[in-house]
C-alpha cells in the first residue's frame, strides 16, 4: 500500500520569503514537516517540498505524492525525460531550478512514486494542512522544522 504524502510550497511576495510544507499520512497518524527560506521563489518552494518529502523515505518506498503544483507534477511526469535527453535543457535555454530538479529526479528514481495533481484550496483537509505548514515555514524563514515524529517512515512491502 502506498503512503499518501501532500507537498506544498509558496512565497509571499514572489520572489521573497518562502515556505514549504509536507503532510505524510502515516499508519500512526500524520507527520508534518516544514521549513523556509528568506529569499526564494514559489516554484523553488514547491520543488523543495517534494524533495524534502522524498528525502524522508527510504529507497524503494511506495509513495503517492499529491501536489497542487502542476509545475512539480508535470516536471516529473511529462517534461523531465526530455530535459535529461537534452542535457537538462529546454528548447529555449537551461532548465530553471536545476539543482532541485536533479535532486527530485534522483530521489524519485530510487522510490516508487505515483504523482498526483490535486486542486489547491478545494477543501482537501490534508492539502489544506500542508498549505498551513507553508505559512509556518515561511514565518520560520529557514531550516527543517519537524513538528511531529521526524523519523523515516518504513518502506511498504
């Protein structure tokens, strides 16, 4: 069975102070993670949320990653293979946020991830929770703030 994870990120203003939030729907209850950076962009925070979520899991973990960012979901499911084939370039220049894209690719390739886009601010309780963690992370401004048990969630058989 896949572990369901919600990842979200944001900035206010964009660019400016940003935060990311992750809610892991674990067997022993949700695990919340959040953090932030003083000067960043919305897209970097969205990507950071997905990266931090995947870093929380061991290799081979089965995860359903739910994001309200089409930028993140489409980057992994539609665009990344083409960028890699072109040396991490798009038709009009280099891939933006290359460091995070490459880290996301590395982590996702070591795990069994199903990527799912969800509508933001549509009443999904765990996505709304991730959104609140973004605000908390943005206010904190830097680093990882594990709000509950930060130990890795075991891989599912």
